C-alpha cells in the first residue's frame, strides 16, 4: 500500500534550523515545500532519495505574498499537514545604539512574519479540522536579556500570540506549538561574540524539534538544561532578575 502523502511547509528553509529540518523531514518521507527569500539556495536543496523538496521563494514580511504562497502549496502540492515557521533574524542591540528601526525590522520579520503565516494557514486548517503549526520562537522570549531588546520582544510576542490562540484551537484538530530553542550553532549565532552556554549542534537541535513535533506538547524546548535555568529565572522577583542580568551586560 502506498503511504498517504504528508506535506510540510517550512519557512526559513535556506539556512540553519529550517534547512536542516527540511532535509530531516524529506528523508523521513515528507513532501517538503521550502521557503525563504534566496531562491538560488532553495533550488540547491537536495535531499535523500524520495519525494523532492519543492522550493518556493517567499518573503514572509509580505502578507499578500504569504497568502499567495499558501494557496499555491495547497493547489499545486496538497493540503499542508505541518507548517514550521522558522524564518527569523537576530540583531544584537546595545542601549547606546538603540534603534527603533532595528526593532521595527525585527518585529516585522520575527513576529509579523509568523502572524502573516497564521492568517494564511488557519482558515484552511480549521475548515479541514486538521493541521499542525509550529512557530520557532526562542528561550530569549521568556524575559528581557542584554542585547536582546528587539529580538527578545519579537519572540515574546510570538510566544504570547500562540498562547492566546491555543486554548481556542484545542479540540478543532489544529495543533499549535511553539518551539523555544536555546543557542544552536547556525549562521544566526555564528557572529555572536558573547558566551553561549549549552550551545547545541544543529543535528541535535533538529532531532529535538522533530521529536517535539511528534508530541502533543504545546511548548518544545531545547536544550533542556538551559530551558530549566531560564524557566526558574522567569520566577525570580524583578529586582533580583535585573541584578543577575547586569552580570552579563557586555563589558565594552
Ligand atoms: N540559532 C539559534 O541559536 C536560535 C535560537 C533560538 C531561536 N532561533 C530561531 O530559529 C529560527 C531559525 O534560526 P536559524 O538559527 O536557523 O537562523 P538562520 O540560519 O540565520 O536562518 C534564518 C532563515 O530565515 C530566512 N529569512 C530571513 N528573512 C526572511 C524573510 N524576510 N522571509 C523569509 N525568510 C527569511 C533566511 O533565508 P533567506 O535569507 O534566504 O530569506 C534563513 O533561511 C529563527 O526564527 C531564530 O530566531 C534560533
């Protein structure tokens, strides 16, 4: 018997976590539609034997383009069983160089990019009564951290948005999950000059993400050690928390 086709749509699939997950899922028999802005990089994505990886160039900050892309996937590939929203950026920002433009650009990609995808995906999935959406946020969204004024705010907003939606979707057949990674070795973190405790290699991170996607858990976190520390840190009184954060402010 031929196994039914499973369709995954992954944004941010030209690099890092999204790319590695696209290859992992394709090797596992998924038909993967890979989106990011760089069409040439997507076209070079070659997986194992099996269903092809379908490149679909897309800028997730463009709401109309996201709607069109989702419609195209549905009509040309099939209903989307799983969408993984991994497109994102991190621009470190110090207080002395605070820029509203950086905040705007980061929110536009990391937060509104996810919102555009939710808007395009939810009606079809709700109508079908099935589908899974995994938004990649970050442990940096738990509380404010030095250099993360823009990034942390954008990820906190994603976590908040999904938490707000999940109770309403429970029982509809549409599963919503938020993935909160710690540090993972990808081009996004390669330029960081500060210490990155418990930084994971891509392979382990994607294995944890993919395993979490087989579960019914709302939140997928990895690595567990850093997640545990930051979950405790979330409970600290604000005065104590801020004193601890002072210790990791970059020295220069
Ligand atoms: N690496 C970490 O330590 C870490 C930790 C926590 C959370 N995360 C989150 O995980 C996600 C993936 O990060 P990563 O480490 O894999 O980063 P990455 O290697 O830099 O990949 C980012 C991806 O986003 C795509 N992208 C950027 N702007 C886009 C746009 N406007 N429209 C569509 N795609 C766009 C990029 O492709 P193009 O340039 O081709 O568009 C690329 O494929 C991000 O949301 C990040 O915040 C990462």
